[in-house]
């Protein structure tokens, strides 16, 4: 087996415009993709490529603490410019939208106004309160969509 080993990253553009990064190890016409990483974490794929090169090609061991491998932004780090908007119509949540890191997050909506509710309503739940008691409320889960409105300035 005198064929060289090639280790790198394939970038795939997804239909929703995000990118995924596939680490590959190739020798001749044989290739394996041991891991993939979602955008914006190309740095993680680059670290894995460096590890494979260390093991298979004798390159220096990569340092995980090297800034080039640092995440660009923590998943739970919210930019102060990111917005979350809850739209009410007639007292009911009609839409939840946001910008930046907020888009795609899951939001739980609890509405304690149960006037007119019927027994057996599939969205009514007993919600445990901080004192251990329970209160009946409407409960549903929404996904934050992309904001398509312009907010007034504060």
C-alpha cells in the first residue's frame, strides 16, 4: 500500500443555506467520513483532521486549547442584538419569532387563562408551581421562526 493517505474536510451546502463539514480519511479509492459537524463549527472538524494527521501521518499532536480550535460562539451565548418576539392576537400567542441565535430554539408557552376550557382538552396540563401545588393551564411548544417584521426602536 504505497498510496498516500489524504485527510481533510468536505463542505456540504444544505438546502437551508447552512453548511455541514465532513471529516474524511482517504487512501486511493477508499474513503471514510468518521464525523460531521454543523455550521458554525468548522473549527471542530479542523481539530479532528489534525488528530487524524497526528495518528496516521506522524504530525505533531494538536493542542485543543489552541485558539484556532475555539468555538466561534457558545451555543447558549446570546448577542445583545438578538431578539425574541412573542406576538399575541386576541390574548392568544399567534407567533414566536426571533433573530440570530434565537431562531430555531424551542419555546414553551403556558397560558393560565383557561376560561372556556373543556374537560379533556388535549392542551390542558397541570403545571407544578414553585410551592409544589399545581395549576391547570394551556401548554404547548413552539419553535422560534425567523423574524419578518421591523421592531420600533427602544
